[in-house]
C-alpha cells in the first residue's frame, strides 16, 4: 500500500469520525432501525454526535498542541495520547448522557454512545501502558454494531451489505496503520478484537436483560 493511500485511509476513517458515520447510517441509511426521533428531527442527533465526538475532542487536541503538550495531531508517541483520550472520553460521556436521558430518542441511540464511550475509555487506560490501535478499536466497534443489527434482523438484508463493506474497510484501515508503521500487528488486531468484543458483549448483555 502506498503511503498516500495509507494516510488517506487513516484520516477518512479516523476514530473521531467513525461515530458520526455510524449515526448517519443508522439514522438515514437504515431508518427502520430507530423510530424516534422522526426523520425531520434526526439532524439533532447527528449534530450532537458530531459536536461531542469530533469537534470538541479535536479542539481539545489543538489546544494541547498549542501548549506543546503534543508534538503533532497524529500523536505517534504513546505517552502523548493520554490527555487527548481522557478528554475525548469525557466528551463522549456527555453525549451519552444527552442521548440516554432524552425520552424522545430510541434506546439504541443512547446505547451506541455508551458503547463508544466505554471503547474510548478502555483505549485511554490501555494506552497508559501499551499503544493499542484506536483505529482498530473504532473499526471493531463498527463491525460489532452492524453484526448485532444484522443478527437482530431489524433492517433486513441492507445491514448485511453494510457489514460486508465494513469488513473490507476495516481490513484496509488496519493495513494502512501497519503500512505507516503506526502500530504493530498485535496492536491493530488487539484494537479490532477489543472493539468488536466490547460491542458484542454489550449487545448480549442488553438482550439478556
């Protein structure tokens, strides 16, 4: 894989962008998955997700860069990832509270954000000792979500195509991280496995409850 393609894949499927993609798909490409809010009001859900999972975490990283607590926004040094991940966890948690507490939203929308918050929090904790792949974690979570939706049969065969597409994208993104020497093989697979396992585990727990 060329370096240019690897960089492009890493940027387009950055862990802070993946939540926005997933909420867009659930709200607009798989509309039968959620009933509330109605179609015209779903922009508020997507706007909330973009604000708390992309805009605020990105701004916090820019501030850390401004105060020289980061060498670059790529955060290649493991020890420099702690503060951005901690701040991102806090921002994701605020989004989870907003989506879970509103009675106007389907439970799935809040549950998705809870899972994402846990994933970011786990990435933060692991990063204190080991440079696990956040890209892998994000793609693993996406795989888990589409797998649960497909197995639940709530959106028909359309979900299968999203699942297959995500498998292909996940493979490309993990290959990109390896091509850039951003992670080892163990780190990208650990991220993918942990993200996938976390979402499937939460789904099983909610189903059992």
